C-alpha cells in the first residue's frame, strides 16, 4: 500500500516538474518572439526613416510602378499617337472640303465665302506648320562635356552638366533644356526650342475645332434629325417585311451617299467639340503658366519653395518672370511691334531668346528686375 502511494507521489512530482518546464519554455518563446518583433520594427523604421517624408513622398512611392509603366508604354506608342493625330485631323479636313465647303459656296454671300476661305485656310496652315515643327524640332539638350559649363549641377542619371531649368526626361532618357513635359501626341519632349511650337499648335487647333463646331452646328442638327428618321424608317421597313403585306408601299430608304454625308457631319461636330473642350482647357492651363513665367515642372517646384519661404515670413519671387506682358513677348519672341504679325500671326521658324544654358535679360524686356529669389 505504501509502495503504491510512493509511486503515485513520484509520478505527481514528475508531472508538476514537466508543467513548470513547459511554462518556462513557453514564456521564453513568447519573450523571444516579442524581442524579434521589436527588433524588426526598429530595423524597418531605421531603413525607411527620412525627415523629409510626407504624404507627397508616400504617394510618389506608391505610384512609382505606374510611372514606370507609363514611361515605357509612352516610349513605344508615341508613333501611334502621332499617326492618330494626323489621321483624325486629315479626316476632319476631308469632311470640311467634301461636305461643308460646297454648302458654303452655294448658300453664303460673297463676303462670307471670302472670310471662310481665308480664315479656314490660314488656320489650317498654322496648325500644320506648328505641329510639324513641334514634332521635328529638338527641345534642346545640354552639352555632355563637363568643361563647357560652369556653376551648374550634375544630373544624377546622365552624370552630365545640368543647367538651370533643365530636367531629366525618363522617356527620352536625356536631360532637356527648360523642360515642360514629354508629350506623347508629339512623340517628343516640350522644351526650350519647341515650347512655342507646341503652345501655338494647341492654340490654333482649339481655334480650328471651335470654328468647325460653330460653322457646322446647323448641319449637325439637320444630320442628327435625318439619322433619327433613317432609324425610324428602317424600323418601319422591318415591320412591313415581317407582316408580308404586299399591298402596302414600303417606306423610302436613304442612299449610301446620304447616310455617309449625315454620319460624317455628326462625326465632325462631335469630334471637334470634344477636342475643343479638352485641348482648350490644356491651352488655358499653359497660357496661365506662360503668364507667370513658369513651366509645368517649375510650377510644382515654385509652389513648394513659396510655401517654405512663407513659413519664414519671406516672399518668393520667380527669377525667370519679367511680368505678365513681358513673359508673353519673351515666349513668342516679339522684339518689335511688327513681330506680332510676322512671328505670331504668320508661320515663323525663329529661335527663342537665349540658348537655354543661361538666362540673361532678353532685349525685349525694358524694366529691370530685382535679381533676388526672396526678400
């Protein structure tokens, strides 16, 4: 009896000892897991720590894969976009010559005919000239030799001199003088030497689309009503065929030429109105930037600099702005009054002021500015 009690007591002591060892091991495992978790968080925070990190940096990091995809897709589809612009513009011009122009010659007075012929062909000439120059003119690139320029920074991607207002284009994989943006519709960067061509193309294309939309408004309403009538007559014809009532006269049908004419007019008005709204908004945006003497990239840089100086009680001044009116004269290359006709209202391949490497005071600017960024 006593031997059984001793064996039971020994078994209980052994069980209690195993439970204590299990608890100690579990406690050590939990403690080690907690230490590893805190150590991992500390390592991650030390690797990602940046005193300049904010919501913009986080968003840029999240959208980095999207930027990479856009850069590579745009590089390959630039030719397709250029072909699309040429194809759509050519189709609109063909419809104007085939559909609108005969009606204008038959119904308008001689004075209105002369105005339409003069304005339409002038607008078309300006669109073709500026688009051709925008896609064929190089935006300008800084020299690769390091001894040619002094007092400039070095591009971290090109490992080459980077003058003021120069930025690196990830699509062209080159630095561009006074870079505004990379335009897929031009398959080219918009920079120092073709910025005027790009803006002029947007302006005259918008004017041409507005002109076509207004001129074809009455024809659009008639064509839209005719298309609705064609649908109704087609429905009635199908009903007559289904009922097989040979004593009824089938409704008249429109010829292929009439159908093509009405659909072409509707296509012209819808496309021109859509492009006028979208491209008009873009043109107004770039006009505001030109008025302030900024590019699209510099707008974001100047905004951050303005906010930084505002916290210090200082005022930011754009060193490349000469006043609203002078900014337009510098951008368009207007030195004397006759240049408004020869360089703005007529096609002109004149070069912009400066070389894009340095930014001295242009000759058309008479007022001297304070060469300070902040006061």
